[in-house]
């Protein structure tokens, strides 16, 4: 299932290695910026602290705002940018939006379809996560972690969705919630054989971006004057910061298990598992 905010931030965080990632993100946003949650983008952004993502995001937001005329993107522009967009280009991009909806009828676009119908906010996002996590039952705190929204905001959305009979809840404390994908497939015209799976892309991209900032290349000493010991300590912090994600995808060997040395075998195993995880057809858990 497409998670646009995570994919945008991940693309910007890794754009220094592949510049086309930022270009692709901009072109997609030129047509679909109204389906991206600025509040969620800002909520997830701190996960990439220590990378160049803030600067990249500010520039991207300025360009998208210039191309679409949407004032909402001003909230993520951190400094003035001079952007010139030809008027005829703006007209072409506005006309393209009129024909985009017909191709969005698949499991991968479930969140976008829900946002298109319900508007931006916590409710469509929470519903998408529940549909993509079924048949699991999730707590309010788990849903807050998976979406990036605050616990009070998620709790309010869950109460409304439960009262509307869109999702199911138990009377336990803490309450747990689930949604029935079979009820939504017909409504959203999603084929039964298509997977509805919510994946923790923001965790994966945040780890990769911070890893690259710590270890620019194999055996390097790190960035910004970071010596080998500091880089090892930072790697240990990264492991602990994303431990729940690694546990979920069955990565158990800590890269810094040998104290002051980095275990390259453990690193290789971690990245092989991550590569398999990014392949949505693999058997690696979500």
C-alpha cells in the first residue's frame, strides 16, 4: 500500500545518491499534492533529523507550491526560494488532475482512494493502516506509532470510526481495533487477489538515511568529523531507535554486538533482509 509521505521523505533523504528520486517525487506531487497530508509530513520529518532532508523538503515544497498554487505547502518551506514556473505548465498540470482517478483501483492505492473520498486527516490514514494490518488487532498507541499522528488524535479518530461502524473494537483496556478488508474491497473495487498490506516504509527509510549519514561508505569514519568510536555509538543508537521495526522483520543480530567493532557480517544480513523486505512479493514479515 502506497504511503506517500514516507516515500516522499525517503526519496529526498536518498536523493544525494540518485537525483532522479527527488525529480520523480516533484512530478508526482505536481499532479497529486492535494492528496498528501502536510501535517503527517511534518510529523514524520523529525525521524530524519541529522540528514539533509529538511533542506531538500523545503526546496521541493517551494517548487510544488509554485507549480500547483497550493498555499498549504508554505508550512514546510523553511526559507525563501526563487522558483519560476511557466504559466502554460501550470495549466497543463491542472488539466491532468481531472483524469487521474480512473487508474486508482488497486490495493496499492487504498490510502489515496480513502483520502480522495474522505479528505485528508487522521481517519482515512488510520482506516488504511487497519485494513493493511488485518487480521491483526491494534491498540491506539500502536496505530499512533504506525501513522505518525499523536495518540489523542488517533484516539478521537478511532472513537468516531467505531461509532460509525466502519471498524471494530473490543471493550478491553487497552482497547484494540481492526477492520474487515472484505467489506471495503467491493466499495473500492479492489480485486480479491490483491494484497492490502501496510508497510513501515518510514522506519526503513529513516534508518537507511541515518545509516548513510553515519557511514558514507564501507569502512569510512563517518561524517562531520565523526570518528570511528562515535560512528559505532551512533550505529548502536540507530539500532535501538528502530528496534521494533527490526523485530517485526525478524532481524535479530545487532551490528554493534561486538562492542567497539562493527560486525560487517551482521550488517550484510541486515541489509539483505531489508532488500527482501522492500520486495513486496517476498516472505519477509511487514
